[in-house]
């Protein structure tokens, strides 16, 4: 039959284990590895069937308590941002949208006809303190979200098969998804 330990024996056993280390927080060193990206393809001539040559999307969330202030900011500034951005040839502010579904979040869209339109908008922002302030505030809402993301889109029809093939050769991880699997290509037919 097993012996029942006394409370003193249990205390001695716990003391023998030592004092646990106090809780601590250690910095996490983040390392991001990417496999590269397909370079920008110029839109010459402009693509009339798309929103633009380059579409940029900022996706972000906002703490619930800041939502009313953000909506007020948009109400006060969105028309101003759009008007000033449209003064830059080839650049458009397409708006900030609220997506309600699986999880609510916001998406801001920018459209450009060329890389030079992006550079021109950057110059216009530097020249106009009011535009700079409005866009900086909009971007600040984006930057506060640790789960934020930014995507850059280009019409797929601009990426030639040759360019895609060259990219796949340089980046094997991407290349694996762009060719048909070896098993499917060389699978012998079985007789029934």
C-alpha cells in the first residue's frame, strides 16, 4: 500500500525543486524571408479595361473605440484627398471601404497609370501641407494595426508568359507552382 505523504514532506519536496524564475519578456527577433517579386511591367499603352496599371491596397483594422473618429476623419477628408490626388496626372484615390464579414476591416485603394504617376503624387504630397497631413493621418490609422497589409496589383495580362517563366526559373518555390507536376506528365497508363 502506498504511503500518504504529510504536508511537511510535500513542502520539503517543493522546496527542493527550487524557486521558479520570475515571469519575463524577451524581445523576439523577426526575420522575414521572401522569394522575390516579379518586377513592375510598364503600361504602354495604358490599359483601358482595368482600374489602372498599378493598384495599391492598404488593408487594416481599427480598434472599435476609434471607429467613430475614423469615420468622421473620412467624412471630413476623403473628398479633399480625392480631388487633390486627381490633380496629379495618372493618379487616383479610389476610396476607403469598410468590409464587414468574417472580420471587419478597412481597405484603401489607390490607382496609378504608371510608376511616374506614383512619383508625381509623392511630389504633390510634399508640396501641399494639407494633402500631406490628410494622407499621413490616413496612413497612421493603417500603421497602428499590427496585422495590416499592403498589396500591389497589376493587370495579369501585362505579365507575359516569357516573363513569368523567367521569374519561375529564378525562384524555384514559385516555379514549382507554375509547371504541371512531374507525376502528372510522366504517369504511365495502366491496363485494366
